[in-house]
């Protein structure tokens, strides 16, 4: 008799090796599921909720990972990090929008055109004499890559 990786009732996480047919059940990598029963060889019957309904599916053990319970401190640090990322994204949005308003004010255009804005901004970057050529190239590439 072989030793099983998971025990009945144990909470586990679905990983990216999950079979694609489980997508139809609304199951995604990172979802938490419960081991309901041991299946044939290394398969397990899992239970999960989808739109409030209990669902079951059979899956190989390789598509499941042990659930690592984080301490409250780790959870708080993770929440802080996510909040900082949102703040940074918001600040970048504000800065970009202010730059677009400045472009509209300086050029007097009535209809904003993203391509004109990027071309104008590119010319401003080129005119900056305190930047090296590589710094200018990186700034222009970043401008172009923002869609």
C-alpha cells in the first residue's frame, strides 16, 4: 500500500497543472478545494464551490499543492504590498493623465490623439540635453510600449 500525498478533508490549492476540462466547472489555478475521497492510483475526488453550488471533480495529485497557511503578519504584509501596487498604478495613471492635459493645453488641440501625443512626447525627450542617448532610447521605448 502506497502513502497518499493528501488526506480526506484536507484543504489544498489547484496548481497550473490542472487539466483544462476543469475550466468548465469554473475551477482555476490558485483555487482552494477540499479532498473528498481517494481515487484510483494518484487521483483524488475534490470538492469546491462554483457560484454557490457544490461541485466535485476527479483530478491527479500533480494538479494539487498543499495549502500553506500564512500567519496574520504575512497576510498583513501581503495586503500592504498589494495596496502599494495599487497606489503606484494610480499615481502612474494620474501622472500620465496630467501629461496628456499638458499636451492639450500646450498644443491647443481639441481632439486628443494618442499617436500625436506620443510623437510630441518623443520630441520632448529628444530635446532633453541632460539625458544620455541610451536614457532617451529607454524613455522613448517606454512611451511607445504604453498602450
